[in-house]
């Protein structure tokens, strides 16, 4: 069939071809080329933008370089497992020169975002309860330096001698007052920094966690199940150990940032006024990953000048650890009995009660000294972030 100079073998096909030809003629071939070219140009522009974004904002940052160095170190030690630290808390390190010469890492100078800057890097590997934490320390002239969480806080939070804030007390840096900027977001929960001890940050959960007896074992002196106020054999110790070993509070990656520390489980009397930790530290439970707050730490947080012992109710004043409306357990037992333990009542007042009583647990942990600062300023709205 021939219609208008177009040879067709099917009338419907012929009609479609005619309509397309008329459409092209109506638009004009030049306009059609321009439209097609515009579409191609937009697609090319989008591709270029994606490549540039990936190059400068995704892969080409100091943080991403640190991640690549850590990945290289993991591959390196995967092939040299005999070099990994054998015992908990032991550590080893490898530098970027070794990783590059061994073929696990590219040229460090070509990876960083700033041209012409000389960089060095070291990865420290720590044995954490027979798992391994890898932390990169990257230094690139005056352009960038990996910053630990502890060093960052110390650099922005100067110590004070009055008012709320960070105090230098007994060789420790202690947060005191009603609401200092000591919030940390960790394990998807809010925590408070109680103090810095040996360059590790002591954290306490900012809320109650679960109700529990401190202990409910049979006490022969009491001839009843009033509990025994020895933390090392307590139900509280069992509950917190199970909490750490489980996955309800901490993920596997969270646990890599928690370091073992000695729990100060020494007992004290109500009127004792030694708050330097010497009484509580007279007996320790070694290498624990989780615990409760010793009595002296609660006392030291209060800015009330009358707060000097467990028997002074004013310790609840100017004290950010005062939860209100909920009682919670401390780590410390009573030295004058075998069944009583210190807790903070719903008004924030220190008191002694039977270990078999129910109160809330507030877990206490220590962050690793080489935990890396990610962001935040310690306020409730913008807590510190670590990795």
C-alpha cells in the first residue's frame, strides 16, 4: 500500500508512521534535536554532580579516611592474627607506612581531601573481653588531628572552683552541680559523665533501668532473707553482668567502647566523712565491665556545703544525679550491718535499707580512653557523641 509517498505493508502501521512523520514535521527537526540534546545534557549533569558529591562529600573526608585505615588494619591483622593482643586490655598498633608497604592501604597523601598536606596514621588494636577494638589516629599537619573524647572535653570544659561544672577533686575530674553539660548519647540512650578517672570517662545512665533487689539471699545473722550486703555475691551483680552479656542495653559494637575497671565495693558507715574514695576503694572487685555508683561519687556531685556524709539530707541539693520520684541503688553496703545497703530515695536523699528491698538499677560503665569524639556539646539538646 502506498500513501503519500510512504510504502506500507499494513494499513495500521502505515497510519502510525504517517502520524509520527506529521508530528516530527510539526515540531521541526531542529527543535526535536534541541529537546533530545537537552535531555542528554541533564542526564550527564546529574551524573557529574553525583560523582563530584561522592568525591568531595562522601568518600573524600578525614573521617572516611580514618575508616579506610581501620579497614586496612583489620585486613592486615586478619592475615597476621598471631600479632593480635592476647589478653584483655592489651593493645598493639600498626602504622600507615606498614599498611601501605604491605599492600593493604593506598597512598595516604592521595586519600585526604587537602592537597599537599603530609599525613601519618596509626591504628591501635585493643583486646576487649577477647574481641578487638580498632581505633585510627590520623594526623595531617595543621589541617586535621583525630581527637579522643576525653581530650575534646578537657579542651572545651575548663575546670572550675565555684558553680556547676568540672572540678579537680582527689586526682579526678568530677562533674558537680544541678545541671552541668555532661550528657552523652551512647547505646541509643542518654548518659551523664560522672568523672574522668585515668583518662576514662565514667558514665551513669541518665534514667532508671529496671527494678531489682540488691540481694535477697538468706542472712544467718537476721535469720531471714534480708540479703547479704556483699556486692561480689549479690543479685545486683548477677543482674548487671547478665545485662552486659546480653543485647538489651549494649550491642556488640557498643561493648567494644566499654573498658573493664575495678569496682570500689568497700563498705562504710553513715557518719563517715571521707569522700576521697579511700573507704570504698579499700575493697575492689577487679576487671568488671558494668556496675553501680559508689556512695562517695554521689556525695561529691552535690554542691551543697553541708553535704559531707550519708547522714546529711542536703546531698540531694544541687545534684544532677537526683532522679526524683524513683529510688535507686548505690554500690556501697553498710559497714555496721550485713544486710543494709545505701540507696537514693525518691527525694534524692541517701538512706540505708534492706538489700532485699526493690529499687531501680542505674548501670555505670567506663568508656575507653581512646574513644573518638564525633560531635555534640554535652547539653541535653546536643549530647556528646562518640565512636
